[in-house]
C-alpha cells in the first residue's frame, strides 16, 4: 500500500498536501471519522473526489496519512545519549496544547478502528508499524549503550506503557496528557520497569 500511495501522491506539491491534510484533520475534529466523507474533503479543499481517490485510494489512507503528517520528525532520529533523554525529548516535541488536540484525534480514530477493517489496516500499515519500527531503534540503542539489559522483560511492553499513559490520562484523571505528566510517568513507571536509574 505504501509504495502505491507514494507513487500516487507524487503529483501533489508538499504545500498542497499539507493543506489537504489540515482540512482532513479539521473535518475529523468537527464530525468524526464515520461522518467524514470524501465529498466533504473535496468541497473543503476545492478538489475533485477523483483526485483524492487517485492520490490516496480512499478515506482510511487519507485520514491516517493526515494523522501521520502531524508527527514532528522521526522517532529514530532522537539520540541524546541516554534513554531518559530520548524519552523526554520524544514527549517534549509537542507543546501541551498540540498534544491535547492530537490525543483527542487519536482517541477518536482508535474508536473508529474497531468498526472499520480498512481503517484498521491503514492505521497499522501507515502509522503503527512505522512508529514501532522507529521506536525499536531508540530502545536498541539503550541496550547497546548498556542502559537496559537485552533480556529485560519490560522491553516488550514499553510502547504499551507509553500509549497507556496517553490513553488513560483523560479517562482516569479527566485531564489531558501534558509534558509534565509524561515526564513524571517516565521517571516513576517506565525507567524503573526497565531497571534504569532515575534522577
């Protein structure tokens, strides 16, 4: 899917692509995934539906690509020399306002995934798997540096812990995730689980 999508999108300028993604995310916030239509995207962006389908193949791929466009750089590029530094940098790349808006979108998209197999496939292929691949590189560097034991059982659950912090912050505390909360969570939960000393 990714190679085909890359070939299709090659005719759209990066500026136009960014405009389309912004419009898709605005619509997603306004009406949710199920009520978002390609007709609405076409009208909002002054595009033809044919163009949208030709470039993205359908709504699931367009929505997930729009979500991915909000990611501030590649996770694998983060290398501060320590795992704590890498994780703190990771959660500090978005300010609290942006983090709240994006976590709201991710929650809405996660709920929609359960009833939409095509969205689930696009979500996994275009967002989850690339992010997991990049995050594994960050964790492997911490093993290579000797910070984390290669056989540490918690290594397989770090992503679950971090996603859980985002997902449950609103449900349990009725508060959005913030940089301060996530930093505290990393120091209190993630690093101790990995056997990494905290400051």
